[in-house]
């Protein structure tokens, strides 16, 4: 079996669902259920004996040690993190605790477990750390996309905390020989994304007739990947990735934010037309995010060449599926907008002109 952390969040839940669709290998899913963790994402697995959910913190060494001892996983895949840049600007402390201290404790527990293994079990064990392209900092117009040798220049508390975790993971391979692999992926979108991130927020706000807040001039560029393609990359890395290596993951879909928002509006105009007018009219430019990175772009040649991975979706097919999923799941959309979510919206958006 494998141990997955953060498997009730956006990418982790997609990973767990896809895994169990394709394999009978069991999963232990360790998730703290922070605001971003949602058991509804994995409700379909409630009666599935292959899935064991454990509510807990990756930073709880005793718990993680016990899970390793009890379930003897052949690998751990670490998705658990505080993941939203705007929240890291308002409250960085949680990012330090989970992304740095939590990853450190997970590495320590993983190292102790791995040291106790023998033979093939020891040789085949993997610690996969799921990270982000944001650790590389911001690109200027025309600069080549990030490859794995790009220097680390994180600019937000989120990306700095992920960078610190990547460094720890690297050090545990270099110093102790722990068979780690880090993936650095570009921006994901798709089903079950919490509506604090751009694509999900725009869909949910548009359906509620609320303004679509575009930061600054909307010309910041992100490199978009459909979440299930990220999941297939992580599966491929677990299967064939080389310990100690890092792999950049992306779909060569660089787009300015404003184009993303227009695409969402155009799709909604077609799939759920308003009686009068268009969703485009809801677009509102608001005060920029402090320290806003201008451009991210991933060079995914290494994973394509060495592991034969490539995305299944284009941006057009992926964004269509995503908008359709939000339209098909009104109960999920409504339940996710709790009181805490509304408090977050007030905190992040009410002060912006
Ligand atoms: P998310 O915020 O949707 O989910 C994070 C999950 O981790 C939640 O279920 C939460 O409850 C859980 N969690 C948080 N703190 C925890 C702790 N201390 N112990 C156990 N569980 C905890 O995040 P996501 O978008 O699914 O991202 C998953 C991973 O992928 C993160 O490591 C993130 O940095 C990375 N990543 C995300 C993107 C993206 O576009 N979303 C892109 C590249 C990499
Ligand atoms: P986000 O989804 O938060 O991901 P990240 O900051 O990790 O790239 O934001 C994606 C881009 O969209 C980023 O440039 C910020 C911008 N953005 C907005 O313009 N408005 C919003 O309300 C949000 C949440 C993001």
C-alpha cells in the first residue's frame, strides 16, 4: 500500500480517486482537514476497503511513526501543505508549520521507517514530495521556461516555505540516502478545487452573479495543467522516477490571467447562459497582490523525455471539463462556501479598491 498525505484536498483527492480507479493497491490517506480539506471530495470512497482515511497532522511524529509501522507502505506521497499565496500573505505562520516543520517531521519518520526496512523493500521505498514551480521565482517576458537547474528564488511566504521543504527533501537524500523524488508542477485546475484559487473562484463567483476580481492588470502569466495530468505525472514518477532527482511538470499552457477569466466567462455564456447579458460584464480589476510574481513557465522536457509522461488534456478540453464539473456539482459548490469561506473573502477582497 501507499501512504498519501493531503488526500482530502484538491490535488490529493484527485490523486486518490484516480489511483483507486486504476489500481487495487490500497491507500492510507492522512489529512488534517484544514479549511482546504474536504471529505466530500472522497465521499465516493466511504465504503471502499482499499481506502483508509486518518485525520491527523503530518507534523505529528508519533502518529506518522505509528502509521508507517502499522501499514508498512511501500511509498509516501506528500501532497499535504498550506497552498494559497494570498493566505500566506495574511497568515504566514501556518505555512511555516505545515510546509517546513511538517515536511521535516515526515522526513524524519520516513527515514526511521526506511532504515528499518531490508532488501527489496528498502531498495524500492520512495518518498515523493509534491512541490510547485513557484519556488523558482518570477520570469521576465521572453526568458526561457524553468527547468530543473533553475535557481530557487521564492517570492511569497508560500513559495519560500515550499522551497524550504524542497531543500530539506534534497538534503535527506544527499545526507541519509533516503530515496526521495521532488516534483515541481505549474498551476493546476480541475474538479474539487477550493474556490480561493483563480479558476475555481471565477466559476463560483460567476455562477453567483458576483464580481470576478482580477488582480492588477491581469497580465500575469501562469502555466496551466489539468489536475488529472498532474496526478498521472506523480504516478509515473513513483513508478519510474530516479531517487534524488527532481521533475518539473507542466502542460506548456502559458496564459495571462485575464485570458483565463475570459475563457471561463465564454464557456459559462455557452453552457449556462444568463437571461440578459454576459458573464464577461462581471470582470472587475482590483488592487494587485503584494509581491505578485509576473510569470511562471515550466519546461517539462525532462519528465517527457526520461519518463515518457505527457498530458492527456489540452487547455481547451481541460477547462471545458472543469467548468462542466462545477455546473454538475451544485451541492459541492454550495457546501464548500461555509462561514469560514465567507470570512476569507471579506479579509482578502474587501480592502481592495
Ligand atoms: P489544497 O490546499 O487544496 O489541499 C491541501 C490538503 O492538505 C488539504 O486537504 C489539507 O487539509 C491538508 N493539510 C494541510 N495541512 C496539513 C497538515 N499539517 N497535515 C495533514 N494534512 C494537511 O492544496 P492542493 O492545491 O491540493 O495542493 C497539493 C500540493 O500540491 C501542495 O503541496 C501544493 O504546494 C502542491 N501544488 C499545488 C499546485 C496547485 O496549482 N494547486 C501546483 C503545484 C503544486
Ligand atoms: P492562484 O490561483 O491564487 O495561484 P498562484 O498565486 O499560486 O499562481 O492565482 C493565479 C493567478 O491569478 C495569480 O497571478 C493571481 C491571480 N488571481 C487574481 O487575479 N484574482 C484572484 O481573485 C485570485 C485568487 C488570483
